[in-house]
């Protein structure tokens, strides 16, 4: 199976990472929203704070989803991350438009998608770098022990 994955098309790898990462992002987002809704039933929080917390929940969801979508991959970190972040935010914008008839302003939607792409790309880059560093450290330890 490992040999089969090495020969896979980069597009297929990217799509698989984006789908997996986006699914994880959605699950994390739903869990965070449910927890936040529970907190809101007991604690009055100002509207401005709710907006900020909402953005933080989106960022956390994109970061966790990107990490899950990438796994231990060393390649295409920024592209995979931007794909996860963009797809997650597009789903969010679409669902918000369906649930709340007065759709969000165009610039807000574009800003959300760009934020998701940026956070995803940054997380993907850092995740890929971490995988490369871990591989290099393992190789150095193996060489030192030999």
C-alpha cells in the first residue's frame, strides 16, 4: 500500500488531504459551537466577544483540520493547508447563507475564505517543516547509533 501511495497523482493526494482535513475541521467546528452554545446559556457574553470567539473557533478548526489532513506528510504543506482552509470556509459561508436569509456581506465572505486559506497555508507549512525536521532527527540518531 505504501508503494501505491508513492506513485499516486499529486492531485489525488491533494484532494484526499483537502477532503479529510475539511471533514475534521467541520467536526471540530460543530463541537466547538455546541460547547460555546452551552457556555452562552449560563454566561452572558457581549456581542463583540462572541464575534471574536467565533473567529478563534474557525482558526482552531482550520488548524486542526489541516494537521489531520496532512498527517505526517512533508510535501505540499501550504497548498494542502490552503485547500483545507478555503474549502472549510466556503462550506461555512454557504451554510451561513442558507441558514440566515440575509446573507453575509460579500467582503466578509471573501475575507473569511482568505483567512481560512492563509491560516491553512501557514499551518500546512509548519506541519510539513515539522515532519521534515522529525525525519532528519531520526536519520541523525540512526547514524549516530550505527
